C-alpha cells in the first residue's frame, strides 16, 4: 500500500537542499505529474519537429489534440480496468481478444435487429463475464494470471469466431446502428458536446469514478493489499479468491465498454480486431507508472500513458517517419518509462 | 535523469528526420505532399505500388510522397488512425482501404477537412466523396482465367474452382467472372465443385486443395486458385498427390514458386495485376484532379495472363517480377 500516499522524504524536514531540488523530489511518478511533464515535452517536440520538417503546424491544433483523445479512448478505457488488475498484482493478456469479442457481440445483436437497448447491456455483460471467468480460473486453479489469461486470450478469440461465423459482422449502418452510437467517439461536429465527442466525456467521467473508487472505497484497500503482499493480505482476513473474482469482473466491465467504443469506431465487429491490443493496453498502464509487481498504479498516469501512445503515432505520421521508426520510438519510450520506474523504486528503498 | 532521457529521445528523433522541406520548391512552385496508404507495408505487392507512386512523383516533379501503412497487416483500427493522423499535414491522400465499411467514416472526415482522397486496390462502400477508384477489374481477371482454362483444355473437361474466403469482395468477383465466362463461352466444360473455401493461408489452402483433388482425382482436368496463398497451397497439394501436369493449374497473382512452375509444366497460367501501374496512376490522377482536371470515376489498371509460352516476353517479365521500391 506504500505508494498511495507520497512518502515524505527525509530531506523535506531539513532546511537544505534548495526549493527547486525539493520540488523535483516531490514529483512522484505515482501521482502522474512527471508523466504529464513528459507528455507536454513530447508534444512540444512534435509541434516543432512538424514545423521544421514539413513547414506545417497541424499537430498542435485543437482539432488534432481532440482527435487523438478520441482515438485513445478505446485503449484508455480498457487500460483503466487493467490498472485495477495491475494494482492487485495481476495481469490480463486476454483483454485484446475480449474487447473484440464484446465488439462482435454488439455488432451481432444490432445486426439481428435487437436494437441498441439490448445490444449495449449485453456487450457490457459479455465483458463482465469474460473478466469473471478469468478471475475464477485464476482463483480456483491457483495458476498465475499470466498463464490463465494467455489461455483465455485464445478462448475468447475462438468464441468470437464461433459467434461471427469466422467473418466480419456488419449491421446496416443507416437502419440498424443508432446515430449516437456510430458517432460516439468521432470528432464530427454535430455530435460533440462542448467540443469533445461524447465518448471522450464518458471516458473522463469513468476516470473520475475510478479515481474515487481507488481512493475512497474499502474494496480498493483490499486490492492494494492484495497487490502489495498477497500472504499478508490473507493473514489480515481478506477473502482472496472472492476479491480476485470481483476485481477481474470489474475490470471486465471496462473491457465491455472498450468493446462498445471499438464497435462505434469500426461500425462492425470482427473477432480478430483485438489481437495485439493487449500490449497497447498494458503499455499504457506501465508508461503511466503502474508497477507489474503490484501495489502501484494511478488513473491519471494511465490516462496519460494511453494518450502518449497515440501522440507518438500521430506525431510520427505527421512528420512522415516510416513505420519501423514509429515502432522503435514506442519501444524506447516504454523501456524508458520502466527504467525510470525501477530507478525511482530503488531510490525510495534507499531513503 | 528523466529529462536527460527525453532529451536523448528528442535528439534521436531529430536525427532520423533531418530532411527539411517546406511548402514550396526551389523555384517557388507549390510542392504537393501526398499520403499514400497501403493495406500493409511488408508484402511485396505494396512495395511495387510504392515504386509506381514514386515514379509518378518523380515525373510530375513537385510532388512528395509520404508512404505509411498500418503498423500491423490487417489492422483496421491502425489504418483508421493513419488516415486521421494525416489530416492537416498533407494536400491529398491515396488509400487502399483494409475494409470497405470501416474506412468510410474516416475518409469522409478527411474529405470534410478539404483533403481530396483517391481510393485504390479495393473498393469503399460509399464512393460519393472520393476522387476516383483505381484498381484491377477482378471480374475481368476471373474471365481471363476462364478463357485460359478453356484454351488449355480445348474447350472440354472437368474443373474445380477453389474459392478464397467468405466475405472477401475482390476474390468473389474473380470467382464470379470465372464461373460466368466458363458457362457462356465453354459449355462443354463441367464444373465439379465451386462451393469450397480454401481459407486465407497457404496451410489451410493446402489441406482443402488436397481433400478436393483427392475426392475428384479420377475426373478433374483443371483447377483455378483465385489468389496467391490459395494457389501456393494448391500447387503444393498437386505435388503431394503426384498430379502436377495432369491437372492443369491456373493461378491468380504470382510468387516465386508459381513463376518457376510455368517452366516445369506444373502451372499453366497466372493472371497478373499491375501494382506499379496502380501506384503510378493513383498519384497521377490525384494530382490531375488537384490541378482542376476532370478525372474518370473508375480507372482499370489492367489484367494479364502469363503462360508457359509468353512468360519470357519483356512485358510479362516486368509483371512477373515487378520492380519494388527501395531495391
């Protein structure tokens, strides 16, 4: 539970060192402030680079900044759920195919004329069930989450293919998909509210709720305890299996939402559309300061991490960097983030 | 430490992108910056498209090509991001949509921002906003395959059509073109089977082709495989069952083994597309449109059949081994 509050560093009580140094000591990665600084720096870098390379300034327009937010929202929603899992010391590799399964469920029920009032709740329910299945398998089989979710990754992909008949499920866009859903996360002018697409507002609202949940709820205490030290948590009287099932099911709700975002973006459902997505989701949490050792991770950090992935993609496209350099850049940033995190951990242990 | 890391990263990125272009060329004329977006960047076909696009850019002079595909092949979301990310930073866009439906709304977003879009290789469901559609006529390609088959079999015999995959539009048109042309022009050719799907990989095609060929091995005279992975699997199946030469194979799109097969009597015809022309005509026509000229709605880039007889002709060699960008 160490990281929820910033540990006052011993130097703060003394008069030395200077204010600036104290300020930098205070910038704690678990609070997301440092990540925000990095994000701003990288965005500044791309603004200048685009101008230098192409003579244009389309990166730093509000249109582009909002568009990146709407592109990032699918990953960001799923990454919020993943943050909860990672705080609890778990991992979910099945998140990508589960998102695609949820998107396929959404498309299938719309195509079969059940309407959005049925399709959306069932999409969310699918996500919760996927999460609960993960949680139950992890608890009852006592196998590490990495292996279980590696298995369910393939399982969800298979179920998706079964449901879709191994092809893409396309509801008719004009008659079967409600207007609000197909424009949920796009930046087209007629559906935005105060400049932002409804999908981005929903993401922000969910992020606030998740923040409050992680900060004030009793259940979140259990999650932090579980991730910090499972045996201690057990000795404290926490029902470990039940907690795990509940938290994976909760994260599954986020996956269901992400599935809805994905459907809205593609206006069709395909079970293979989520392959590889899990890596982006996990990367978002890790860049945001989440620790795969458990016990640490924040909402702010995860949101910034998700946004950063799309900023890099967008910026590299604007400059005209070839594909392989985008991959390399993202890889360097992920490793840098983890390296800084490790360095900070060691510094905390020393002090 | 972290500031240092960011600085390093910034330097690394600057190092990679030193070229300095502005909106105008050395003589003050406008430079058109065009995004060319393939379905993926690793397949040889796209490298030839890239070559053609660069050829056109070189010819016109004041055109800069920005070549960028989705990070992964078949990544629809990735391609949508690429399309959106170019808003504001290019003057025009040439796109091969991975999906005829999912790309409709991003394309309209781009067009609404004043950037003209030309579609190539595969169609888009809504063509109301695009400049033109530059592609192979797949129906005609299928018809060519049927005529080649009729020619090899002298107008009579039994053939199998091995389909590709459910829901793939381009191959469906090839299949239709093949079946309808056979029916009309070669009434004495009997179709043994036309309802089996080989799947998307050479592996799945191999097992399906084996099943089919084994079932009909006493009657079958010819087989048409509608795309490259499909034909690769079928050729392997013919070899495994010792049927090469006895069963005539007509393929669609080349690979090294299929081309070699033309010389050793295991492949009897390959329908060819012209990826270089696809890249070339796409860029040419988009620029023409941007300079106010009228452009045709649908531009065919041509279909050809390579046979053991004509394979050494210069034009066929060009199509069998199309030049690739970066070679």
